[in-house]
C-alpha cells in the first residue's frame, strides 16, 4: 500500500490499517524466538501528510509494547 500511489489515485486514509487488512496481520511490530534468540521487529515508519511521505519514528504504543515484551525475558 503506497502512501502516495504512483498512479495518482488517492492513498488509503490509514495506509497501515490497509496493509494490516490486506495481509491479515494484527500489527506491524512483533517478536518471536528462534534458535535461542529473541527477535524483535519494530515498525519505524510513520506516514505523514504534506511534502514528506514518511519519517523514521517509533511511537509510544510500540515503545510500551517493547517494554512489556522485554520484561518477559530472563536477563543474561
């Protein structure tokens, strides 16, 4: 889902919601364990209006989730 479609059509009002709908994922950040390693995937893209289509940004919802996710791990 493009923030600014190249064909000139209007973008979705909420491009991340449209992405989640099309892919069936609940959110665009998650974690999983593989081979004894805890892997965290964050979504650092914030879609903007105006001249810039996006910026790198991890918002407070993700940071709260990350804090909660990491709190479940045993410290090394």
